[in-house]
C-alpha cells in the first residue's frame, strides 16, 4: 500500500495560539537559576518576564455536610516573551512550552525554535524520563 503525505498550507491560519509542550516525569532537579540559565541560551526571549504560580483549589459540598476546602500550591513557572510578545517560552521543573501568537505562519516556521527550546531545557533540567510531548492549537 502506498502512503502519501499531505501538507496543508493556509494563507491565513485560523489560529489564536499554538502551544508546543514537553513534560518530564518525575521532575528533574530544577536549579534555582533554571529559567535564567535557559534564557541565556535563548536570547530571542529578552522581553517581558512573568513568574507564575499555579494554585490548586478544591471545595467539597454535600447535603448535611460542612464545607471542606483545600488550597495547595503547585507548579511554579517562568514565562519569557519576545520583545514583540508574539512568542514565549514557559519553563518549570516539570515542563517547557513554546507559545506562538499571531502571526503564526506555518509549523515549519517554528521547528528550529522548538528544537532549540527543547534542547536548552533538557540540558538545564536534566530530567530522568520524558512524560510526553504535545502540540495544541487554539482557534
């Protein structure tokens, strides 16, 4: 059976954002200067820096019961933007992402940036095992 590859190209891709992500499990030892070390390897992301902390909140309600709640701190991440704020990398002990806002262009336009990010992240984070690699598109 002959298998052929179909390449689709759109003149104006209907994307708001594309996300290319790499997750590791269990998290490697994340150096306190991890984001700064990766930023030195990726000088294109010299724009705005955002330090993010995810918080998990759980509330349990039920008939005849008191309210149970829990707040647990979770992942800390750093997001580094390009000066134009159309591209960003997000870095943390368990993951890294490459975020692309408009103008997106085509996947091929981003392969080198994704490769460079993943290589820099793996060199700094030194994870023992990869969990998964994915890509998402937000229309």
